[in-house]
């Protein structure tokens, strides 16, 4: 009879726990499904999908009013109708226009620029939950969705900017070199909007009720952002506490609205801008743009689960 074959040492070949399983998977080149990539790798993945992001944003913009008979005209009509309502209430009933030169250009510019931020935030709350089938079916950097949604809102603003400029011209605001300041102002606002859209996308992906709460928060934010009234006139009164003045002056929505008014309206001068306004605008853009991106990336492996 031959000698019996020695039994293999199972203690060396069989994994005993999660750490051993992880080591075994690593030796064979296996990775966790849906694991968060490194920040550098994640940025590279987003860049490689830039064409998808642009196409997705454009497709959403085209489909947004596809069921309406007036179609894309609503992109212009919605902010104009809002401006008409605010003019009736604040300009005529409350007589706010008496204290603001060029009130109609002042109001319309504020409404258009505020709508850009408000729509970006509201759409951001649905970036993940509204595309959950896509998130669960395909592997791609999830930040593509809030970025595409923010880009869609920028495309919509640019589409309606022609109507805004036409209204300004009709009320005596003729084109001039200063209008070019609108480009850096909108660029900074777009970065800010993208960052806050990513923050809301992560929050709403775990707590969908946030989408129901946001309209009330945004309405309050709009009223303190000087869309329909002049912050500069309010701050001219000595009775306003210093902290309230500082909050109103540094309010990011008000900062971007004021920069656009300064660029487009002759009677809105540098004296009406808060101190160091461009530095404040840059600060908000960097803080929310970079911070929002990092905040969203930190939860990359959680989207679409549970």
C-alpha cells in the first residue's frame, strides 16, 4: 500500500474573516463594486464623460417643455411672468419703484438671475432620486448628474438672456463695454450653483423630504436677496443692526444679482455694491464649488443603494 497523501493545511488556504477575504480579493485583482475612487481618478472619469454631461443637459433642456404647446418659449415666459407679478405687487401696490431708479430693468435682472440659482437648487434635489434607474443600471461618476443639471440651468439662462437684454434696451439701457462684466459674474454664479446643486443632490438622495421643504426655504431666501427691493436703500438706515447689514451684503444670491445689475444697468453704480464684492463672489464660488464637489464625492458609493 502506498503512503497516504498529506491533507492540505486549510488554515492557510481558507480565509477566516473579512480581513482575509479582502486580502484574497486584492491578490486576485478584485475590487469592491461601486467603491469610491480616489479624487484624482474621479475627476479624470468626469472629464472623460464630459460629452455625456453636455448631451444629457441638452436633452433635458429640450424635453423640459416638450409637452407644452409653446415649447421652449416658456424658458423666457416663466421669469417674465414672475417679474410682471412682482412689479404689480412691489412696484405698484407697495410703491417700491419710487425708491429705485430704472426699476423695471432692476427687477427683471434680479428675477432672471435669481431664477438661475433657485432652479439649479431645486433641480439638484432631484439629481439622484429622479434618475435612480440610471444610477442603479449603469456605472459612471454620479457627480455627472448634478453637474449636468446645473449646466442645463445655465443653458436655459443663456437662452433667455436675449429677452433680458432686449427688455433692458427697451428701457434705455444701451449696450456698452461694461456689459462684458456679466461674463465673469455669470461664471462665478454658475460655479456656485453647481456646488450647491451637488450638496442638495447628496442630501436629498438620503432624505427625499428635503425636496418638499426647499420651495419654502428658497422663497425666504429670495425675499432677503433684494430681488424686488434695493438692499442699498435698506442699509442706508442707521437702525439696521451691523450683523444684519453684513448678512445682507454677503448673501451670495444678492452678490451675484448685484454684480449683474452693475454690469447691465447704468444707474446701478459701484457705490451700491458691497465692499470687496468681487472677492466675496469668488469666495462663495470656490467655497461651494470645491466644497460641494468634495461633499458629493465622499458619498459616491452610497448613491442608488437601499
